[in-house]
C-alpha cells in the first residue's frame, strides 16, 4: 500500500500493515438496514467489492453508483448492479436506505447541497439517508494533533455544511464508530496518520519523534501497534408528513 506523508511524498507501507475497516463499517450499516427493515439499498460511491458484497447480501435490491471505471468493473465482475458515473444523476426509483460512505464531494462546499439533496430525494418514507465521513472527527488523530502541535481543535466547515444540509431534512443522529489500522512497525502507523496529524513538513520534522514515543506508550499491544480511526455516522429518517 502507498500512503502520502505530510509533505505530499509517497511512501510504501509494509506488507504487515492492516486496515480493519470492513467489519466495523458493515456491522454498523447493518444496524440501519435492520432498523428500517430495508429491502433496498442505494450505495453512492460504493468503492470495491469488499464492503459492497456483504451489504448487497443484506437486501433484496442493491444498486451501486461508482465513478471509478476500475472499481465499477470489479463490482460488475461479482454480479452487482452498478451505474458507472458521478452522483447526482437522474434516477427513477427510491430506496429504503441511501448510503454515502466517504463519498461526499471533496472539491467544494458548494457541491454539498445538490449532492445531499439529491440523495435525500431518493429515500423512501420510513427510510434513512446515511452519510459516513471522517470530516469533523474529534478522535485520536485530532487529539494527537492538538497535543503535539498545540493547535486548538476548530470546527470543520465541511462537517458543519453536511450537518446544515441534513438538518433541512430532519433531526440528524450522529454516531462515532472506530475502525482500526495495525502493524508491528510504528513507522507504518506514523506514515498512515502523518498527513492528518501534521499540516506541514515543518510540523512533521518537529514532532515525528514524539509521535512515535506516544504510539509506543499508548497504542502498542502484544507486539502490534493498533490505532483507531473515527468514522462519523450521520443519519436522517424520512417520516410520513
């Protein structure tokens, strides 16, 4: 796996590096499928098959939207229904659960209203719109950044814009769910989280040694470094008017 460091350089992670995100994401999405007795799921920005396949098995009707042609090809190869294209797009059906898992646009806040509004219009009555994001996380990465650099945690404008748009649909429920990265090598963890913890190369050079010390003291267990990554689950339920 290749990862960017704080200065934008690409660096390889060892073959022992592991990112355990499939199980925590799938199991917590399953709770929403169960909660609204969902028979249909629209998966916006589905990515690869590892998460798409177990989600598709939980519903009768599964449809994925994926803009990457390579990822779309992989989804078709495992017989999943897939539209290759960029959301929003015209669609003629609604779903019990509309899921956007780390697929809210990164290119500008002005795109959020159309993206989230279009997703909401595809939710059936008593169904959910579920947005999963790292934006606005106050998890271990944010706390490490504050401890190491002295930078006070500030409100995330991307997160605030998502919440503002979802609030127009109804009350927003927010849950905090952790996935985990692990490796026997502390350098793998430093490489993976460095871009999020440090904003500049100067910060990285000044604080990398201390970051390694903290990881060794707090995140080492039975010869493995295990570090949590916090996902925010933001959901709104469409109720009868």
